[in-house]
């Protein structure tokens, strides 16, 4: 992707002058460009997620937001091989997966990452809502065009879980674990979830594109998590504190780690996935696909392995062994 040098120069001036308003005229004069070119740059910077205040007769000011997201901030932290990936940042969206799906439908066949600071209709698995308030999390979706069938592509969920764990270790001080199939836990609390959506062609059933959505709770919500999830949900910085540039760094590290695995041999990732998983040896309740009702239709089993296709192998009380590919399990606590 081509660099926009005018936009970068406008941003540099705004950063140097963040304690005052600077007029479009002054920026134009300093850069030897027109005021309309300044305005266009301001517009694209805002689309990149930068918060720029504008007051008539005064000018522009870059709002210094602690731990805000911006595509420039993310790009600055991306590994060299990922610098050409399209990054789209938003303050508030309904769901980053929706925007990534729109990108996939365009059929450009170029990877794209959509990042938001807030979602008003964040989706979780099995039709559940994913609580995504501003100032709490990092919500992002990757749109990919893997050259494989939908079945093999399911392994990308495991690749994502591993990439998120690596990124959290790299950018924070925590050591998270994976709960099959794609929840990330820390201190016995779910701090992140992954939602994978695949779109296949009706003509030949081939995979058209894939969207992988990742939601991470970085900070506890100001009023706490809602009742429905407060017993299970947690955050990376549950003990408080807000880290400057955390979201940009974490998003970049997730993309860099994911792409490093994705562009090489992702079938090799399963050993790392197993090492990070905490279910093996635990007694679990297996919830049949499509429902999560702890009182009915569930069965007790022991989680005994994760196979090479990332299925959870469980042994029921009657000795029957099954490799679960979908559905959900919850850990029995004694
Ligand atoms: C789950 O735990 O059930 C999966 C949660 C996935 C949430 C992420 S947040 C970014 C992306 N956009 C969505 O609407 N959902 C995913």
C-alpha cells in the first residue's frame, strides 16, 4: 500500500502543536500545500482513528487520548512483513466482523484488519452478545482469503488463539491460557473470545473469505461487567491502571504474530495450542451444539486430549470416547 506523505506530515505538525490550535492556513504554509489538501489529510487522519478537534477561526488540535487506537499507531508497531496490510480504525461500530465481511464481499483478495474502540452490536459465538463498551477492550477482525477448504480453515481459530496468547505475553505482563476451543483465560476469568465466520461459494463450495473476530477485555468496565457475565468475565488489567498505547501495541502484535504463522505452515501450531490449553485432565460438562443449558442434555466427561485437527477428545462416564469439533464445554468445579 502507498504511503501518504502529506497526511504523515500534517500529523507530525499536529503532534508538535498538540497544546494549541493550529490553523489550516498555517499548516498549508508550512508544508507548501493548499488548504484543501490539509482538509483532505485531516479527513483521512480521522478515518484512521485519530481524534482531531476543529474549531472555526482557531484551527485544529490533536486530542491526546490515553490508549486510543489509530491505524498510524498500529502500523508503527507492526512487523516489517505486515506493513502493507490495510488497517481500518473506528471509534464506534456495530461490529468489526460486519465491516470485515463487507471488505470480503468486495472481493479485493487483500487482507484487511478492522479495529474499533467500541461495538454497539458485538457478536459472540452461538448468537450471544459480546459486551464491547468503550474504554474496556480491543475489538478487531481480520479478513483473510486462505487458499484452502473451509474444513482446514477451522484450524485458523487455533492459530488465532495462539497468536493472541503470544501477543499478550509480548505486550503485557500476563501469561494467559486457552480454553478449548477459542476462549482466552487469565486468573480463571475469560479475558478474550474469538468468533470465526467463513463464507463459501454456492457454486463450488470453495472458501471465498474468512473473518476472524477477536475481542479482548483490557480494563474492567467502570461499572463492572453486566450480571450475565460477571462471574466469568475478567480483564488483563483487572487490578487497575491504564497503559498508554496499549491497544495499538496489542493489535499490532496480534496481527504480526498471526500473519507470521498464517503465511508459513499453520498446521504446526497445534503443539503450542496444546501447551497453552488448560482443559486436559479436567472434568467437563459437554453442551450439545447450539445450546448451553447446564441442566438438560449435558453430559459429564473427562477432557483427555486435543487431536491434530484441534478437536477436544473427551471420555464420558460410560467409557465412550468422542472427538468434539464444535459445541462448548464448561469445567466442573468441585
Ligand atoms: C465469544 O467469546 O463468543 C466470541 C467473541 C468474539 C468477539 C469479537 S469482538 C470483535 C469481533 N466483532 C464481533 O462482533 N465479534 C468479534
